[in-house]
C-alpha cells in the first residue's frame, strides 16, 4: 500500500506561496494538482486541523476554537482534549483497516487534541527520547527552525517503512512576524520546500500540502466587554485564538464569541454592529448555519473583525496594537498542492482536502456510506 503524507503549514495563507519560488512543490503541482480552498471559520488552528483529520465540518467534529466556555464549570478551557472531537478521526478508520498511522506536530496541544487513532505521536515541543537520540534535541517551540527538525522526523519515520498515513503540522511563529514576500518568509518556505523535496524523492508517497489559515497585519483592537458594559450589558468574551502560545498572538484574534446574560443578545448585536472594525455580528443560530459550527460549542454571538481588527477578551489599557494574527474571514484562503489529481471533485473547503489522497478518500467514502 502506498504511503500518504498530509502536511499542514500553519498560518501559510495562499499569499505566502504566491510570492516565493518553491521548485519542488511547483513540480508536484504541475504533475498533480494545485488550488485553493476555504478554511473553516473561525480561522484558527484547532478548528481547521480537526476538520482535516476528520474530513468533517466543525458542526460534526465539534471543535469551534482554540478555547471554549465550559458552562458546567463556568470557566474558559483550552479546546485541546481529544474527547472533545465528536467525529471519528481518519487515524482511527485507517487503523481499523490495518493502515499504520502517525501524527507529527510542533505543539503539544495538537499532539494531544489530534491523537485519537495515531499509533505514533511525536511532539517537537516535548520530543520523545528515541527521536532525540537519532536527530538531537529540537529548537525552541518559538524558533521557526523547529519545523525543519520535524520534517527530519518524518524522513526518519518513512525510512523505517512506515507509517502509511502521516499527518504533520508545523507552527506559524514566522508568519506571525513576517509578511508574504519578505526575505525571511521566502527563505523559510524555500527551506521547507527543500526538505519536503528530499523526503519525497526517497519514497513513493501520495503527498498533500495545505494550510490551516492565513495571516494578516492588524492595528485595531476592540474590547467587546467594555463596549457592552458601557451600555449596561454584562457579558463574557472568549477569544477564538486563546491558547498557551501567547507570544505568537497575545490571544488577540480576528473573531471572538460573546456570551450574554438573560435575553440581551439582540441588544448586544445591535450595539456591536455599529462599532467600526466589526465586519459581522452573528447570533448563535446564524453562526451555526453560515459557518457549519456546532451550536452547543459557540457563544450567543460570533464577532468577526475586518482585515485589520482583532478582539481582546480582557481589558486593555491601550487601544492601539501592531500584530499579525488571524481568526477572521480574511484568513480563509489557503493553498492546496497535491501529487494526486482529484478523482471525484475539486475540493472547495478544507474538510474536503483529505479526498485528494486515494487511501483516505476510500475511508471517507466508506464512512459516508455506512
């Protein structure tokens, strides 16, 4: 059985690859397929990697952000527990068919969240001893070179005859600091291209490369808690990007969930809709229908900022910000490069990307027909 590798370049929106020469990936695209798909909204890592791993919408798999509000315990929790994924993973389906599986990530949070059914799990942030004995210790989780270290792990695993299906997810530290077309972004992506090329030329592998979301420069921050409290409306705000890697993004995202008390959501919607920088205010029902979100895992309102706006879930002393971040509708366009030409249809959404890999397409179709 042919090996299959799905690589997710964290934060690598289509604009990054459009402005740099990547000889190997360009050759893959010529022989196979290249296109763009829409990432799931909110455009954050947990939502979209779960969509890729389950080939399902957030309404089905239940991951709606990097964090969520636990109404039972009345607290905000990180959305990183694998039991929160409600749909079966492709790892689990593959294992049942005798297909060896592996998950390689930079961040511990994803190694945990996406682990169900993965027979080999490697987190570069907390690398296993056997990997470090072979490849040495990885760089810091905030060093972009940790992505290249992780690709070396993939190369080592494929040399050992397996796995037959591997999901590899990088980290977006560099994208948070460097814009498309910058020297740093170009050199980084060329290094990624070179490493992937070396790996794939040694093995007969079905390869798909995509991203979980894009990235944009933001210079306006909105505090919904303060806006609503001035109008006498009490609320709780949950940033869709909030996780333990605050140095990346300061927990400032282009989207957030607002939980209101009583029957104040309509009043809150009217007030927030008139705030400069807020592009859309969706009720729970509207957000669930428009973005295929699980209605029990989202707030009373979903706020989406314009391209330059982020939201804070805690009071800030200053209203000005300069940051590269994501989470809004302006980070949905992500690239797809595949060594396999689509057999059924061209993917238009990120949860359709696994259909490009013949082995996974079989498992997805079995699931849909069962």
